[in-house]
C-alpha cells in the first residue's frame, strides 16, 4: 500500500469515528443522565462531576508528561545520548502517595453515597414495585395493594415518593436503567436486587435495558410515567378493577377472538382479568392494555396502526420475540386491535 493511500484510509477512518463520537452529543436526549429529574440521579451526578474533572486533570497531566518526554528525549541522528538514570526515589514515592491520597479523598463521598442510596427507604411514602426482566420487556407488580396490580413496559409512579423496587429476572441477566431518574441495577435470575428512584414532576421518562440479553436487547426499552400522588391513587384503583369486556361491535368480536383463536392461544400467554381462562403469565398482563402509551418493549406507541403491524408479525418488529407470527387473518386482527384498544 502506498503512503498516500494509507493516509487517505486513516483520514477516512478518523472522519467516520468523529461522526460516530459527535452523534452521541445531544442536549435534548430523553435518556440524558447529565440532566437528572430526581434526587437520586442528581446526587449521583453531583458525585460524578467532580470525580470526572479530577480524572480529566490527572489524564491531561500524565499524558502531557508522556508526550513531552517522548518528543524532548526522542532519538536524534548523531545527537548525544541522554543521561542514563536507574530511578528517582523521590519521584517514585511522590507518584505513589499522591494517587493514594487522591483516591482516599474520592472514596469518602463515594462510600457515603453507596450506603445512603442502598438504604431501604421506610415510611408511608414508599411505593413498592416488583420489577421483572423478560426477554424482551419489563413487568411491574405493585405489591402494596390487594389485589396486586400487574403491568408491563410502562411503569407508573407517583411524583415525590420513593419508589423502592425489587428487581428480578425471569430468564437471563438484564439491567434496569432510567438515566434521568437514577443509576442502573442488574436483574439477575435467582437473585433479588433493589433500587430506589424518585421523580420530581409529572413526565414520561425513557429507559433501556443496559445489559446485553441476546437478540432484541436493543429493543428492550421501557417508560416511566410519573403523575401527582392523587392521580396515581386513582390509577391504581382503576388498575385493580377487572377489564370491562365489550359486548357489542367489532371490539366484542375481538374479545371472542381473544378467547377462541387457535383454541385459546392468546389466553395461554396473556392474562386479562375479566375473561375466564385468560391467566397466562408468559407475556404481559393485558387487563388494562390501552392505558399504556407504549407497548412491545416500548418499541411502538399504542395506536391502531402499530397494533396491526405488531399482530401481523411480531418477530418482524422485535426480532426473536417470544410471540411468534400466528398468521392471524386480517379481519381477526382488526377485531383484536379494536378489543385491545378498549381495555383502558
Ligand atoms: Cu434485557 Cu438487554
């Protein structure tokens, strides 16, 4: 390869790398941990920022000295050989003690925060939610209320209250992460992890599974919808009720199709409280499906067109989806969509 060609290749590579790097820079990202909207995430950022700048200063100092040494003492043809030394005790003691002191200083606020954020919140203001990772969607169970409420994909929480989550997995390792609200926590099979989050204002937050969990890992997204506590209480009360099963029109046909399609295939995976026999737990509980603004691992917004696309061929939307393509006839899809959208 000629030098010219090699240079061109390196240039092209650097240009592509720069584009990739700059693409990560955005001021309005919905998953931007640098703009927290809750005290947990804010405390983490307030620790991260000084540590980041200290680390940056150390990096510039050390790399700067390496570059200066490499340039200043490089081999010159015919030049004199630099003075050969075995070592420098003072310098070596210095660069052992200085980082140790620095790390000890950083560890004080770090360890304090690890303990304060790991503390189990107590009091009437705590909302307990059991979070279960599935390939590839998140399930939420509100365990403070009886009967408990189960939803999927979109977690609804009251503003200002501490949300204490039990995080588990039904299959492989996942990781729950809503950057604007707090740090991530792994969902590990056979183990229960915990995470506390607080949202300050009513909003819709974006999250993402943060641990590679096979084919559709990138499609395992989530939403957190926060609302004022009174609204949340009303939401819980609504969720506790059984579904109102439509008795007329296309939606009623859909309800029938849900029960009867391929001898109860839908019911074997999905629960709909209000339909006898619909008690499957493989897929999300659909009792109040239309209340969620997103579905299918938060890949799709809940609307007619997206539901039709999904039911026609789920794995085409979410590769590897446990729900296969059942080749549901178009008129059955239309009825099922009408039925699902009636489940407020
Ligand atoms: Cu679940 Cu990645």
